[in-house]
C-alpha cells in the first residue's frame, strides 16, 4: 500500500506535466496528494513546508543558484563562455570533447546551479546537430559523472563513513564504472554529434590553452576553493564575483542590471517546491519500510538492496536512502566490502538521474525548455544498461573477494 500511495503521488506529477502545466504546479499537486494519501494533516503539511522553505539547506541552495546565475551573466557579458568554447575547439577541434569534457569539469563543482552553464556550453557545441532533448541529456549526464565517485559530494562521503570502506579502495574499484558511464553516454547520444567543428586546426595550442584559462579562471577558482579548502559554494562564488568585477572592469550600470537578470524566478520557485516535496516524502517514513517490502521478494540480498536503493533514491533522494539503508545492507550481507559499496552508491547515483526530487533535472530542463519526462525518457536506456553492467561488475568483485 505504501508503494501504491507513492506511485499515485508521482502519477499526479506526470498528469499535470502532461497537461502542459509548470513544474512547480505539478510538485505542489504531488505535495497535496502525498499529504492526503499518507494522512498528513494540513497543519503538519504547512509546518513541514515552512520549515523546509526556511531551512539553511534551502536558503543556501537558492542563494547559490542566484550567485552562479549572476556570474554566468557576467561571463556572457564579456563573451568568456563563447571564447572558452573557441579555445577548446583550438585545443581539440572536436565537438564531442567540447560537449562532454566541459560539463564533466563543471561537475567537479558540487552545485546544481552550474548545470545552466553546462547547458550553454553544450548548446554552443552541438548547434543543430542534436535535438533539444539530446542536448539536455548530454549537458545533464556528463555534468553528473564526477558525482558518481568524487569525495567532494556528500553522498560519497556519507557512504564511506557508514560502510567503513577505505576511500582509496572505493575510488580504485569505482574507476571502471566511471569509464562505463562515459562510454554509455557516447553510445546512446554523444556519437550522434559529429566530431568536426568546421574550423581549421589550430597551430597555436599553447596560446589556446592560455586563452582557455583566462576565460574560465572564475569557474576553476570556485572549484578549487570548494574542493581544496572546503569553502561553501555560495561563499566562493561571491568572492570570485567580487574579484571579477575588478578584473573584468565592470561598471555599476552593468552590475545593476545583473542584480535583476540573475533572478530566475521559475528556477528559484521550482527549487523551493522540490525541497518541500522531498521533506514531505521523508515525513511519510516510507523509506524506512522499503526493506520490509522488498525483503519478501524471492531474490538474493544484493538484488533486494539494489531495488531498495534504486526506488528509495527516486522517491526521496540518495542521502536519505544511504543514511537509512546502507548500514542495514552491510549488516545483512556477510563480509560485505567495497563491492557492495560500489553497487549501492552507483545505484543511488543512477536513481538520481531519473528522480523528480533531483534539483539539477529541474534546472537543466528549464534551461532547454523541455519537460523532465522528456529528459528521463532519454536517460532510462542508459540507466538500464548501466544497471546490468553494474550487477555483473558486483559479482566479479565479489568473486575476487573484494
């Protein structure tokens, strides 16, 4: 019954989006239906929504979105993104590398807001060679590959802490799956993009490299400050904006215009209601009963936990699923080690790529003006293929005693 209730709540999102209504309205519909189906009183629903809206995590996320968009407006004004794209053409002279490498680099930065910059880069690299849906997939998919293994992301840090597996062991074991992710993206979508840029090969690659650095130093500095010094993204972005005001020689009239154009109202509203929906789902306690639901299935324990992590992540996000279910998985499966950690964290990762609670999906689909459903449709074949390969890889690692 719990899964049926959740299915009905998510069905509300699908129906409202099919009626060409905005995402925020679909999510609010899901919040109302979830509260009704799980008998959460309207006062409790308002209390949870209000607490979510005023929480530090929500406010800091909205602030990060605003600051990243502000920086993007500055980069666009000085033509830095287009110039960086031309530098990449000069270095590699390959559209596919531009469309994948740049989003993957930006994926080093653990912030959903940078997916809009990924979208701009992919849009420029692909031009009319890919459909809007294909460009949306490429921008979102390659931006998220670093999230599958880098310890700069909270899901990886939490998984390492709860499992007791050494970080180095996890990174070595996860590396083949990272290559699989890159390859699957190429097979399903990126290969449709021609390599040729239509431009002559550069004879000054050193000069192109220097030009690239001069145009993306702002983004690179945010990444370094976040990864090396653990500075929050909103703090590092604000500091870089201040520096760029001087180095970019911006005048007050330009800054004043950015103050308003950086307010992406749809993006901010979508983000706020998704955060509220996530907390409403968590309040139902459905994640806690998933192990009992799936334990009745006649299959090996690792497949049961695979399903728990997949559905749990789609429903409520990977952090909640990891926190609740990872200790249970390691306590249930004897001699569980790095093989199980790779299986479950990777499953949570791919679940996030089709989850309506994933903020980035709302951001990138809003940028390209398509529905989340259209992006999910492009992503599902990759999710299925990766799941099959991942399961085989888990069995291989298990046979090797890892």
